[in-house]
C-alpha cells in the first residue's frame, strides 16, 4: 500500500532529522546556522514532549522521541499488513 509506504518513509526522514539535530549539539554554534534553525523549527516541538527524560544536564529526549517514532512506525506497518492481507 502506497499510503503505508509513504508514512513509513516520512517517519524515517523525521527520525533522521532528529538524529542530525541531536548530533549538531557537538558542534559550536551549529544551532545558529540557517540549517540548524530550520531543523529546530521541525524537531523541537515534538522533542519538547519528552523533556521529562533528562538526568542532570543530559537530555534523553531525542532517544525517547526516536523510540516513540519507531513504535509508531511499527504500528503503521502492522496496520498496513492487516489491511493488505486481512485478519
């Protein structure tokens, strides 16, 4: 099914954006670039839902966000299988 494939690809691209945004913290002033601000507008609203996942100054919000998106992606694939092959 095209819709399931498209949703899985979009989620995979968003997961990649989260990983890149998290890795940008290793580079000074990376968030201040145009690309950093663009990723921030895309990633931060979803990642802010998981701000509870921090220990001291280390935030595990990207990890939790990736886990949640992986679960959603698996659920979409499972529903696509059910719709395609029946119950």
